[in-house]
C-alpha cells in the first residue's frame, strides 16, 4: 500500500465486513509492513463500508442482487463512480448493462482499463478531470493568445 494509513483503511474495511457477516473466500489475514494480501469477500451488503466507500486495495467484494435492474440501481446508488465491470456470457446483453452504469470507466468482460491512449477518468466524487491521454494532459495546460499591433 502507498502508506500505513491506506493499509489500515483497507484492513479496517475488510475487518468490518467480516465482523458483519461477510466471508473471505481467499486471502491471508496477516499483513506485514504496508502490505495487504489480496482478498475475495462474499456475502457483503450495501451497508458495509467496503460497499459504500472507495477501498483502493486488493479486495474484491461480491454481493448478490435480485435482477439486472437491481444490480444497476445499486451500482449507481453511490457517490463514487471511478470504474465498473460487467461480466457475462451474452456479450450483447453485457454491453447493454454497461451502458446503464454511471462510472468513468467501464469494462465488459475485462478490467476497467480501456484501449491504448484512452484516459483514466472518474465520475462524481471519484476524481476530477482525467489523465493518461492527450486530452488528460491538456487539462493541466493553459492556452494563451498573445497579440500585438503592427
């Protein structure tokens, strides 16, 4: 992790989820130094901080949903919207679901990283602006026009 505070944040979210009924499918419990071992959690609920706050750690939190509309509603019912992913055998349907998500980056049957040259971009409270592309770099520049009389 980037520092001890971030490590403690991630471990705190994991511990809180486990205390409140989540179950770890894999991942170690010991976290030496500033490291957090990757973990997969199931039986997480929307009330758990790991589902309401950004984690920025090696954790996958898996929740059940009633139907696709419920999954989309719950994914969008959050102030954070950095990235999302939709996995499905029916790729056309997966793309339809992905178009309903309100995140900055969305992957279909893959991670959130896009094609080469596309920006890293968040939405809502998950960052301002974007970077990783020409347009991303331009947001840090100031264009000027300088004129003179002849």
